[in-house]
C-alpha cells in the first residue's frame, strides 16, 4: 500500500499500477496530474482523511478493482478532465468511477470521461449526510460537463 503524507505534493506523469492503492492522508494541497492509474487491487486513488485542496486532473484512471477514486474526505476536491473507466470488480460487476463516502465541504467533478464503472459513474453513499434538501446543500457538489458513452444493441432486419 502506497501512503503519501505531505503538505504540498504534486504527482506528475508517472504510472501507478498493480499496487494496493495510492492513499493521500493529511495533505493541505495535492495535485495528481497526467498519470496512468490502472490495475490496482482496490481503488486507483483514495483521498483519505484530513486533506484539503486535492486536484485530480488529466489522468487515465482505469481497470481498478473497485473504484477509480474513493473520497473519504470531501474538503475541496477537484476531479477535472480525467478518463475514469472500467473500474469494477469483474466477478460481481460492482464498483464506481467516483465514490464519495464522507460529508462534503466542496467537490467539483467536471469535464471527465466516465464510462463502464461497475454500477455507478458517481456514487454518494449514506455518509455524505450533508447532501440533503437543506438550503445550500446543492452548492457543495458540482457534477457537470462529464461525458459518457451509451451502447446500443440492435439487430438489422432485412
């Protein structure tokens, strides 16, 4: 398991593959940009507790066993312009591209290509308790301008 503890950290073009997972804990500012994050045993990137200002941008996050990005901290996390695809458990087809399992201060998920990630592209579970109908909750999480493909099955009749 690769754990990263840091105040200011930049991951720029590298390959993070066949690892347990990449965990970022207690960082005040982290940028993960231009990486291939694939074939990890559980999740591609885990944004752990105590992080602020995490940017995950321009990465290829594919073929991780459960989730592409797992957020245990939702404090100013920006997921921008990534390829997030095929993150799922092949034996159960469960998984998600982006999994949010914490309360949210601010999350932006914009301009990503999200495709075939188990059952969910983006999943907020029951631990995102402040995403209710209260005033201002709609401003905590922004999900927009993401692209996905739709597969059609058809038969040509002659």
